[in-house]
C-alpha cells in the first residue's frame, strides 16, 4: 500500500452503461449563484446531462440537482459568457451536428431551492460533424466569448455568440483532428496537425482569408490564402494544449503554451520555439490539467502546476518539469481532471473515468494502520536464529561472489602461424596471377585454425569468419564446422594465405571470429587475433640509397644488431646467405608490391632511422621494428631488463609528418570525388541510351516509319561512351583501393608516432584509434573523411574540449565535405591538444617530451632531413 494517496472526499457512479471521454466534465458556477459555489456538470456519449452540487463529504441523493436527456451525444461541455448583452455564465453543449447554449437557473420558493432548470438561449446547426471546440474573446472583444468549432475534416467554424461568422479549412490534406486552444495574448488558435506539428493561426488572418470551404478545385475566392503564423514539429501527437505560466522565470507579461504529448511534455514560446521539454514515456499519460497556484505577491500573476493522470492509477504533479508529488488514486484511471473550489475547500480535484465514476479527492497521506507486535509468547531460540542467519549470509556471499552462471560449453579458438614460408605449391595458381613470388615460387603460408570445446555438451553449426587486410588473399574467408565434440580431438582447419603484388601491405594482423548457439539457444561469439610473419610481405635486398621519407625513433637501451631483430626475415629458405649476413646496422627490404624501405641503427645514440620511397611504406617496417624491440627487451627476451632498472621505451622526438599524410588524404578524397562524377555520368549515359532505344522501337513498330535522323549513330556513340565510363569506373575503383591501403597504413603510422611522441598509455591510444580509425571503408553515401571528421569533432567537444562553451556546442550533421580543409584542421587540433597535455580518457596527462639533438644518419642513406 502506498503511503501517498489521493484521499476521497466525495464520489458517485454516474452511470453503469454510458461512456465518457475528454470534454465530458466541467466545473463552474453555471447557475451564477451569488456565493460562487461551483457545480459539477457531466455529459455522456449517450446524451445524458447531469449536474451535481456537493456540499459535504460523502455522496447524498440531493447532490444530483439536474438530469436531462439531450437526445444527442455530448462531445464537450464549456461554461462562459455566451449570451449577448449578459455577463452571466452560460453552459454550452457541443453535439456532433449542433451547438446548444443554455441558461441554468435555480427555482426557489422562500429561502430554499426547489429545483434547477435549463432554458435554451440559442443553438447552431453544423454542416459537418464536430470534434471539439474552444472559446474566448476573439479579436479583442470584451465581456463576451465567441466559439471556434473544429470539425472532423479540419474545418474551423467561428460563431460570434448567436451569429455565424465564417468557416475556414486549414489544410486540404487533413487526416485526424487534434486538440485546439485559443491564446488571447497573440489572438491566435493553436492546433496539433496529423503531421505532429503544433501550428498557430491568427484570428485576423483567418477572418481576412478567402472562403475555402466546399470550393471546387481552382474556384477559390479572391481573398488571401490561410497562412500559418508559425509551426513547430514535436515528433508526436498532442493530448492537450493550454495557455499557462509554467516557467517561474517568466516576466509578468509573458505566457507560454503547454503541450502534453503522448510521451513528452513541451512548453512553447509565443513565437513557437520550444522552451522546455521533458520525457515521460514510462508513465502512460491518460489525462492532464494545468491549475493555478496562489500568486507570490499581490501584483504578480499566478503561476501554474501540471497534474497528470496515468494508466496505472497515479496522480503526478510537476512544477517546472520537476516531479514534486506522486499519489495513488483509489480505484480510478482518470479520463479528465479538473481542479477548483468545491464545498468551500480550495484545490479539490475532480476526476472522472471512461466508465462514469466521478470522484472529488484531495492530496493526503495515510499513516500505518498497525504496528508490528510479537503475538507469540514462546521463548526465542537464539541458537537456531544465529544458524539461520549464517546460512543466509553464506547463500548471499555465494550469489554475489560467483555472479551469473557460466554456460556449460566454452568454445576456444586459436591459430598456429608458422614463421617459415611455404614455397613451390603452384597447383592452384596460374603464372599470371598477381600474387607475390620469389624466384618464380609463390610466397604463401599455411595457418592452422584450432577449435576446442570445454564442458560436457557438444556444439553444432559453428561459423568462423576471417578478416585480413586487403593485401592478403585467403583460401577461405568463412569456415563452417558442423559439430564440435567436448573433450575430443580439436578441430583443425587449414587456411592458405597469399599476398597480392599490386597492393601495399597495411598491416599483418588477422582476426578470426567464431559464432555459434549454445545448448540454451543463446548466440555466442569468441574471437582471436594473430599476426602473420613479416617475411610474407617483404624480402631483404641490397642496401638502397634513395629515400623520400624518413622517421627517427629513439630508445633508452643499447640496441642489438639488426640480424638479431629480423632473424625471422633473414632466415627464410629463399633468402641468400649474403643478404642474411649483411651489415649489423643496416637492412633494406622490398615489399611484395615493389616499394622499398630501409632501417638503419646508430648505436652510439640508440637511434633508429626508417626511410622509404613512399610515406605509407614506412608503417609495416616501423611496426615490425617496434614489436621486435619490445620482444627483445621484454620479459623472456634476450635483452630483458632486470628488475629495478628503468624499463625499455621508444620515443619519437621530431615533428609529426602531417604534410605527407595530408597529401595522401587529398589523393584519396579526389579519387572519391572523381568516382562519384563518373557514376553520375554513367547514370546520364544509361538514361540517354534507354531514351534512344524507346524512340527507335517506336519508329520500328510504326507502319510508316519516319527517317531515323541518325538515331542509330547516336545510339552507338552512347553505347561506346557507356563502355568507356564503365572501364573508367573500374580503373578508378582499383586506384581507390590502392590509395585506401596507403591511407590506412599512413594512418597507422601517424597514430603510432602520436603515441610515442606524447607518451600515450594503452587506454588513451585505444580510444584515439577508435575515433581516428585506420580502417578505410568507403560507400556511395558515406566515406572515411566524413566519419573521421565527425569522430574527431566529438573528441574536441568532449574529452579534449578547452572550455564549457565547446562542450555545449551541438555537432553538425554528417555529410560529404567539399574538400579536406576541415578534416586536416581537426587532425591538427587533436594533435595540438595532445601536445599540451590533454588526454582522451580520465587518466593523468603524459608529460610533454623534450626534444633532443638529432644525430645525422650516414649521408649516403639519409639525405637532408
């Protein structure tokens, strides 16, 4: 039982077999009693009108003061100054095809009231079925109220009390009507359209517009069209619209429009802009009302709170979008709520549901009905209580310690990668296939994927997917295993790996991911990553002197000879003895794609220099060098650092080579733009080809054909242009794949240099790599440039933001850029923020590295830096 409940003061069951909805309840002093006592008026869809006058707690038969059958469904009840020449409150009833206005009065004899009567004042016959209505002092009139009735087809009909004024159709594409509200300050009507837009129409504009109701197409009047004053899309249908002072910071002359949607609450300015909004999707709103609060001062206008009824039978009260009270109702789900003075008590809540239950309640609390008392008089056995307590603690510890139960079956996947290449197997390979060769023999490697299963139950239908860089060719990218038995011999699958000789290698890592369903039919995955040997993509060559690009890496330990670091590359069977021995401080390699690179070591300063003819070719050799150095000086390596000494680390002291990197980005982006232009030209040519074909077919089918007028020549020319464009697209797509591999390798290199230059830890480096992604995947709608630009902009406005203003800025929508200037600026800004000590994760910033003196490499291999 909830402590906070709505306490019932008065209630009755209006009817057992009638239906009610929004608009069927009204609370007002409809009989103009001098004391100002309010009456409760209800109307049902079955046409029954009832009026109640509760004076004390609990319902009595004399509280029902009027009951009448109106012989038409009652859609809405309103009370206002509707009779000309009178300032008394009247009652208006909206029926489907008419509007009726009544004067309610009490017939008394002496000092007691005998009964109440309804005298009809006037009525209006409607030409189209009504949905709802609103009233107010339209056009700034005083001491009287006019009607605006909204029909089911979206026509607004205006009545100036006893006289019909005009009708206007808001839009011809109207589907369903919504709530309507009159805003006196701006003299406008606010409605919700079927397009989920809140729209405002000025009364003067509607009155001056041409008559557009029941007009034939093209026969509009000579007046102006109906123009919307403003429109705001809220993304959902509105339940109610009211004019309130909901925000406490409003000035004395300001008001706002409160819109209660299906799942959200909005407050709109007079100009249509959204001021505040709050999501209430978990409550299920059924009714709402904004009620006035006592003014804070004598000259201040009263503010409003919002009361909501939910389908779970609760009342929610919000103050400036903040939930300040929640109370449970007693057996009612309200369809309409009113807040007014009843029985001399201010702030009573009148609730009515769709079945006719009527309640007058107030907010209160129920104290506990009884306290816990030990009724048993027998003695307590404390030993048994302590034993039970310890048993419960043991169960709690086991539950929290073990966590969720792991599945009985556990699949494991690993890869066995030999370090020596397989040469000579060309049975499935043609001589002109673009695969890497050494002395005419195909360079290839056989990787064994081993799948084992733990537990006691077998697993069926295991699917293994392999993902490798574009430069590699796998004999099978997908592997299907029908069944894996637990405890039995492991399942071994052999995958043959070769390398293409036209694509630069952008990495050596391959990912294998196995997916399967457990015994409980739950999807599960397990993945592993393994690296391919460097010898598969490169082979040693005699020293190369030419180098257009170079980087220098420093290490804090005396480096070993290069023959030791690259023993796996030099000890291959296809490498000659002269190249495998070589010099201890110099090694030149040639990638299978034909690009050359060189690494040399300056032992006096512990500095490595990596240089290549292409900027992207620096990556794989640099990555292999860093991996081998960490293996050599790491735990278990030949040069393992003893405990207590400074650990081994690599640094990069020079400026980042962003100029060369930006040149690759420009090449990649220009190829994308060129490919897009070719595709547009191809679409134009193919459309032209189809048009010419249609014209030729028409002439061939004609019994008296007219001359071709060189249509056949134009058809042949269009066909040739189409063939040329398709060949051009194939060439550009191949060039784009090549440049994408170069860009991916260059991005990996820049990320590594950023990590070494600014001392990033693994967490910061991983997050930066996820945003500054080296994976290139371009489609017709989205490319690498816009994805990376958006990701880096997110970094600059979150973890790398310099001020609160940067964090509050909304990100722009992702779109294909016109050039790469913004992307280059984003990359430069990220590097600058990292250089000043900022980090993308919450860890402490790494210390800025001091630049040291550079030791020039030998002139014959270095050149000017």
